[in-house]
């Protein structure tokens, strides 16, 4: 009897929940922009850059560059800076992104380096620049050591040839001295 009651309760629950339609899940691109801040929209745009191919990235870079050149406001500066910071070269340029993001606040630049996006990206770009510089230094040291190693190897090969030549001379002299004289 108890099993029948539990079964009826489960069936009723399933039927009742089946009648209700769940609310639609909004897709980020379809949601009205008014629900998101300007920063949110810029970050959503940045996530799209990873999916773009080279021609699309080149077109996007040109579009953002033109927009910033035409109107140097905070929004265009941030959009262009985010683009340059998040894509790989040749379109991406971390040094230029840092220059765009790390500006003092003013009427033209808006919040400048105090903008939350700038505060997020500036330390990352600075660390990236330090790492790039360390990598360049290490690569130069490696090239110098490789050149030094090559020079030492050439010197070693030269000395080995000279030693072999001296041994050949000694061997010939010994052969001459050990031959019976006629």
C-alpha cells in the first residue's frame, strides 16, 4: 500500500513538472546590451577574438584602429587596448596595448589606468614585458654561449689535427730509425 502511494506521488510530481516550461536560458550574444555594463561588453568581445581567423583579426584590428584614430575616447582606447593585449602578433602588440591602457585619468582618457579593465590588464602586460625581456636576455646569452662553444670546438679540432700530424711525424721517424740500415 505504501509503495502505491509513493508511486502515485512520484507520478503526480512528474506530471506537474512536465506541464511547466522552464524559463529560456539567454544566450550572451542575444541578451540586450542594457543588462551589461560597457566593461562586460568589451570583455565579451575579447572572448570572440580567440575564435577569429587571421583575415578576421586583421579586419578587426583595422576597424578598431580607425575608430580610435577618429575618436580618442575611453571606450575606443580600451577596446583597441584589449584587442592588442589579447591577440597574438602580428595584429596583437602588448607594448602598444600597455601604452594605450596605462594612461593617467583625464577628460579625454576617462578613468585611464584606474579603469577596472586597465587595472586588470596593466600588471599582466607589465609582467609579460618583463618575461619577454628576460627571454630575450636568455636567448642572447644562449647565442653567445653557442658561439663560444663553436669557437672552442674549432680550436679543439685544430689542436687535434696538429696533434695527429705530430704523431704521424713521430711514427715516421720511429719507422726510419727502426729500419735496418743497408
